[in-house]
C-alpha cells in the first residue's frame, strides 16, 4: 500500500526545523532526506527513522520495526504531531550519519 502524499508532506513540514527536509518517492513509498542524508522512510503511512545511538537517546519510547518486508528494523515513530520532537530527532539522526558517498 502506497503512502498518502498529504501525510508525507505533513511529516516533512513537521521536521522542517531540522534543516532541508525533502521526500523522494521510491517504489510507491518515500525516502526522507535531511540536508542530503537519508534519515528515514515513510512506508504504508507510517514514519520510520534510521537507528542511531544519538537518536535512541531522544526517543520517547523505542519500538523497532522493519518498514517493509525484508528490511532492517528502524525506529517506528508513532507521534508525528510534535514538531519540536520530530525536528530534533531528524536533525540528531542526520548529524550522526556519515556524508553520502559521491557518485562517480
């Protein structure tokens, strides 16, 4: 089941204090980027953030789920209505991840 584009835009808006937050459609669902780094996924109308130790410290409750069949578990984020919380989590996750590899 593909994610609702309105929900995807809402999540991007909620995370907007983290920096440049964008979503790119991939295979019917979405990849969430912050400042050019992949920080999460929106699959089947659910929000998932890449697990990092720094992000783990900010979680209100830790629930790990795979965003799709065969995927590694990500942090499942149920509360998408708290803008400060989501922005902080996304920014912290982006800061903890390595820079994307340059394409040749």
